[in-house]
């Protein structure tokens, strides 16, 4: 599956990287989001990571 010629697996991988960097930066107090934002981003990270893993498994 592709979106504008780019693999959905690649897109989800990049999104996961950005979310992990956000979580790490907020955990290290480099940025200071509200705790609700931190929790919601964490849940979004879990969902996108599972989708990324399932699609990569099915593609391989």
C-alpha cells in the first residue's frame, strides 16, 4: 500500500520516530507538555507502532 507513491509502512515508521522523540524529550523535561498531552501521545504511539508492525509483518 502506498500514499502518493510512499509506502504506508515507511510513513508509520517516521511517525513513530517523531512520537518517540516527543516522548523522550518530554520525559527528560526538554519540553514540558501537560501530562494529558504526554499520555495521549503515548497511546497514539502504541497504536501506530502496532499498525506499523502488523503491516510490516504482512508485507514481508
